C-alpha cells in the first residue's frame, strides 16, 4: 500500500490551499480529485470570481500575482450598475441585477474589504468605492495552480479519481480506497470535498439544512429545523459575437419572475452570468437524480438568456459560449467539529471574539440566496470575524481535518464564510496544522494553536484587522 504524510481529498479552493501549504513545508502529499481538473466550484461551476472580502492574502494573493503575468488571465472589478441604485438622468432604466466590470484603477489590496455598510448594496457611493473582486480565466487558473503544486516537488496529484471508501479504526483513519482500485494510506487526512465525503464515510456527525433557534441560540435562525438550503445556480458565459434574431422568451415557469442576475466581466471581455439563483435550494434537495436537476437548470439558463436579450438591449448582441458543466451548489452537508461557528461569532466580530485559535478572517454578509430560505436575505457585517481552527477538526478523530465549505459551521454561519478565498485560507491553515502535528507526532487537535497562527502570519496570511503595515506593504508590491 502506498504511504504518504498526508492525503488531501478534493482539489477545490480548500484542497488547493491545503496541498500547496503542506507540500511547501516538505510533507509528502497526495491530492485526489474526482474531476479531470483542479479548482472545484471555481472552475467546474463557473465561480471564477473571488468576491470582495477581508483575508485572502496568503496563497490566493500568490495565485493572483502569477495570473497577472499572463495576458487576459485576471482582473480586478468594480460595480458599474445595480438595479437597486437610483437612476441618473438619461440612464437606461433597465438592468437585471448587477453589472460588474474590469477596472484597471484598482489593485488587489482594494479587493480585501466588504464590511462597513449597514445599507449594503443600496449604498452606491460605498459600494463603488469599496467593493472590488477578482475575476479570472478558469483554464489558466488550473494551469497556474498545478504549476505551483509541481514547484513544491512534494505533491502527487491524481485527477479523475474519487475516494470511494474510508477504512478506519477507532478514532483514526487508516486508509482510503480509490475508484482506480488503489488503496492509499497516510499519517493524516484532510477532507476538502464539498460535502464532507470522507468525514461522512468515517461516521462523523453531520448537519444539514437550517438549524433551529433553540439549537445554537442564533438570533436569526428559524423557530424550527428545516431542510431549506441556500439556492443553486447554473452559471454561464456570454460573448459579444454576431447574434441571431431576438426571440420572445417563455414566461418564467419556475418563479414569479426571472431572477436577479449578477453579470461580471471576464478579463477577456466575456460576461459571467449568475442567476441568483437558478433553482431554490429546497427544490434542488427534492431531486433524487442530479442529472435531472442539471437538465432543468439548463432549460432555465436557455430561457433566462432569451429573457436577457429580449428585455435588456445591451445584451442583444451576445451569444452563449459556455454553460458550466456542474451546478453551483452553495450549501450541502456540514460536519460537526470541535467548535461550531455560529451567527453570534460572526456578528460579534474580531474585536469581541475570544477564541485563541483563529486561523482565517472573513467579512462576507450572512447571505442566503432564494426566496424559500425564509431568512433576512443578505445581512451585512460591521467588522470582520475569525474562523477558529477547531471548526476544521471533526469531532472524535485524531488524524483527520476538514477544510471546505462542509466544515463545522452552522447553516447561517456557512452562508457567510463559504467564499473561495476563505476556503483556500482554511486549507492553508489545515496543511500547516498537519505539518505541526506530524513534527510533534500528536493528534491534530493537540497542536500548539499559537505556533499555527505564527506560521500563517509568516506566510502573509491576514489574521488582524486593520491590516498590519508590513502585510499592507507586501500586498502593495503586486
Ligand atoms: C453559484 C455560486 C456562486 C458563488 N459565488 C462566489 C463568488 O462570487 N465569490 C466567491 O469567492 N465565492 C463564491 N461562491 C462560494 C465558493 O465558490 C465556494 O463555496 C467555494 O469555492 C467552495 O470551495 P471548497 O473547496 O469548499 O469546495 P469545492 O470547490 O466544491 O471543491 C470540492 C472538490 O472536491 C471534489 N470531490 C468531491 N467528492 C470527492 C471524492 N469522493 N473524491 C475526490 N474528490 C472529490 C470535487 O470534485 C471538488 O473539486 C459561490 C458558490 C456558488 C455555488
């Protein structure tokens, strides 16, 4: 049986951060990915946009700098238009949602803030000044990330291969069986799958759907538990190509009206179209067959594009050039860990959080997509908050970590912290934590949390707000 220091399962944002961090620290890493490419949601589901938000100064910034060396691979965006903003004289009254375009006057540092506006998207002046994100070309992103892995000299990447069985004894994972008939083992394992597949197969406790108020005392949780989920989107891209005649769209058959839409310009001029959402989470959860849900979302995409061209003149001369091969699923199963991140942590923020093991900071709104979630929608935050390392330690296991959106977050907390750069930073923390655990030959939960934070700081990960001057200087040098 092949033996590694650490096996990481899933090469999405979390897996990329974990593998590069562990590989650079000299660990012999195996990274297993069931798709034929790396990137997870950021590539297979078309979420090739890092939304504005604090954190994201470690491995994400390094990826950005490498992308920047390649023409049309990455840009920084600003908000140009939003349908909730007041119209100016002579302005086209119609827009389906947000129009977000590449802006050469802003830098990476400007993408590191979301919090600070009670009004959120309605506050045009605030949004124009402070909200900037990072759209990138997904295929170039894959190459850049794979090269960074190769450069460590310590990472074996196996694509097109899924983990299909977990072998465990007591509190230890002993080996994993792969779909290519190989069995592999390691001292430590990091589950970076979107649904916490390894943890689930190992028998960890799972959370799914909305928790009730009573469960975690969260002020905005519903009174009773429910299986309601954040919405699902099938993202597509359009390009300014010679187009055929505009056809009247069908009446929207799945909702009261066509959903609001985020339209982000790619560095090559194409537009990334994200219906918010394509399918309500609760509706998706009822489908027993994923392919049927995907096909229904594709029908909706085609109708939505017709609607876009018919109703909004700027999009008349566009064609669809790509539909994501996978649905963008915002919320699935989550694993109960040594600590569960809750709404209270997020709302109290770094200045009042007392945890000593914070390994990532974030400031995205508590943000549920879709009408059926029955929640407040998008609640902006006053200040950044931290995610404790213990959210990455599944309860009851000594050599297993989880670094993905399936980590130990309440449903409400997950609606805030699930963003790609935050996941990559959690992955970076997990990779470093395994290094510390192996060095001292201890279970993952026994590592020294201060040493972990120190390692992260040395690798330019932002753990403080406001940002430390030294880190700001490093970021300015892009
Ligand atoms: C529609 C949508 C829009 C979003 N918009 C934004 C945005 O604008 N900006 C932003 O920053 N974030 C956004 N997000 C959130 C963000 O994209 C995700 O939460 C984040 O990328 C998740 O990263 P991850 O590493 O947890 O999971 P993923 O990226 O999903 O990676 C998990 C990986 O595990 C692999 N895997 C699963 N099971 C197995 C197995 N058994 N064996 C091997 N491999 C396996 C999968 O193939 C996948 O590659 C959006 C999400 C969605 C769905």
